[in-house]
DNA sequence: ACCTGAACACCGTTCAAGT
DNA sequence: ACCTGAACACCGTTCAAGT
């Protein structure tokens, strides 16, 4: 009886519910805490029950990526290729930024699911529709690379700035000592850090506008693509 | 006595030996099989012994990256910035390709070790020595991003081609059916795949020269950097 | 003071035993 | 035929007990 009631209350598990729960759980507790066991527990289900809807953890992660792909806006219609590509990449960026776990997961995928292939196909379509040759489109897609997903690995670690909230306030002397050490050991990094800090009134190593940097590199590439296209560039001679 | 002999035979463990062994083990068995326990076993040591030389697994991975950085050639002297940057990136690429586990490891590092900072500093130095402003150098470094390591995520999966060796020979009909499905579902991808297969006599989806693609994107960026530099580009107005 | 075996708190996945 | 508890073969790391 109680069991019956529970069974009725419990929405029957399906692939979509599993994936949705996985996305939400990863959003909340982070990728490193997303385990099959924990996910099962969250769904009020025995771990083994998940394996009915997902072959293994890898397939779960594949499915989670597909869910994110579904959150990316479709291409804006009736725009020149450059605008279309640009906007779609930036839309992907918005979706990806909502789910911090997505970047590392995408980077480690080895299977390309139909949803991901479809996403890539739409980019290829934008270039071809813009008059790009198949040859140029091919290489341009490679050059775009994972930037297609709206991210690039941030090599300057501003996670230091991110964690700064709960870091104890640092003494002025300690800060000066750190700066001195940096100037000695990494003189060139020091120079550009100082220059950046001067422009925006911000602390050393914390003055990077990720969005600006992303668009800077994206536009550099798009301009490069445009130039090659105008020149009728080909890879063979 | 036997114990004494063993102790004498056994080179005393130190950080370097641990890191070297970890690199070798990862090369041999892959990243997913590199565990503290397995590494200890390989060194003929109880797992806990590793924790004397490395705080935890994260620090082990940091150290492994440092080892790779040490394998990258120093900058070639007396060359224009573009050549210097280009050659150093390609040298990094050679080192990284020797260690397939390095890309994912670098991508997931959150700590920047001194060795990595030094590596970054040398790139900044090349741009500054080439007459780039601090401002432009800053953004250019961001745009270079993880390409500085000589890799980019390959979004076209040619791991299919890699695993093809042990895949059973596929019938002509199956291949045709696959092509038909691809043409229907991903018409644009199909177009560029066919064009690429036509150029080089290669199978669909297997005809990408990674090295060419890498240099294509790298040069596109370097040319873009050069153009901005010549224009005295600045980020503020 | 140093070293380490055993233990803790987890994993993903298999499988045989139950309904 | 379906479902699942227990078990397997691992993890990284802690800690107290031994030398």
C-alpha cells in the first residue's frame, strides 16, 4: 500500500529525467561530486536503476552535453555569415557560462553525439551559405575549434580573484613582497600586469575582462577568415 | 640482511623520481590508469610513501606538467618575434604530442606553477621585445590561449580513424548506408567531408592533417597580431 | 621522530539471487 | 522477465599504532 503510493507518486524514470537531474546536480554540487550513486540518491532510486537509461557514466556525460546544446539559441535568420557565426558562438557562451562543469566535460568527450554533429553542421552551413569554399570552410572550422562552444581555456588564472572573497585580507607588506617577487621572477608578465592594472583600476592579476578577451580573439579569427575568403584562398597551391 | 640489501638496491625516493615515474607510467598506461596506488606499486613502495614528496594527486599532476615544460626547447635567439613565437609553440607541440595525457591535464590545472609562469613569461617577453605595447601583448596572450601549448581541441573526431585499426572491416553497403545517413542528417558536414576526401585520397572523416590545421590557425592568429601591431592598436578607443 | 598497515569513505559496474 | 542487494575491484587520503 505504502509502496503503491510511493510508486504512484514517483514519476517513472526516463532518460530525460535522468539527464535533467544530472545537469541540475552538477550545477549545484560541481562535476567532481557528480557520481552515479549520488545522482541515483537524488532521484530516490537505487544506483543500478540508472543503468537502464544510460549505458554508463560516459554516456551520462554525453547526454548532459546534449542537454546544453539544446539551450543554445538557433542561428539568427537573414544575417551575413559573420554576424550569424558571431552571435551563435556568443549564445553558446551564455549557455556554457550557466554550467561551469560543461567546459571540462566537452573537452573530454570522445564520442560525438548526433546533437553535437548537428550543432557543428549548422556552423559549416553558415560558412557555405556565406560563399566559402568547402576547402576554406573545412580549415576555418578547425581554426574555430572549441571556440565554437563559446569558451577558451583561460591561461591567466583569475580563479585567484574568484577565491579572493574568502581569502583573508592581505597586508600591504605581503602584497609588496609578492609584487617584488613577481617582478624578479617574471619580469614580462609583471610589465603587462602593471599596465593592465593601470588602465582599469584593478588589482594585479585580476584585471581581465574575460568577455572582452573572448570576443577579441573571436573577431581576430573571423576577420582572418573574411580576408582569406575575399582572396579565394585554397589549401593546395 | 635481505632487507638491508633491498634498501641499498632501492634508490631513495625523491620528488623527481616520483614525477619521472608518474610521467612514464602515464605514457604507458594512460591517464585514467594513473593512480597513486599504482604509481607506488611501480616504484616498489607503499602508497603512503608518495605523500612524503607530493602533497596529493593534484600536486603530482602539477609536477608532471612541469616535467613536460622542461622538455620544450628554449626560444631560438636572434629571430623576429613572429618566428620565435611560432617555433616555440611548435616545439611545445612536439613535446605535448609525446605525452597524450598532457593536454587534458594542462586543461584541468587550476594552480599555475612557477615553471608554467616562466613559460608564459617568455612568450610575453617575445612580444614585448618585438615592439608590442603592454596592452596589445596582454590581449594577444589571451587570444593565443592554450594554443601556447601547441594544442587545440580537435572538434572533428579522428579518433574514429585511430581506432579503425582494430575495427572489423566494414562492408561496402554499410559504408554507403552511413554516408547516406550523414548526407541526410548533416548535409553541410557531408559536403566538406566529401571535398576533403576528394583532395587527399582518403576516407570520409579521416582526412584531416592535424599539423596542417594547427599551423593554419596559429598563422591566422599571428598574422592578425602583426596587423594590429602595425596599426598601433589599443583596447581603449 | 619517522614510517606504514589498516581503515575510512567513497567510486563505477557486475552479477547472481530473488520476485 | 524484470529488478536489485550485495559484492567486486578499485580509488585518494587519514590516522593511529608500531618502530
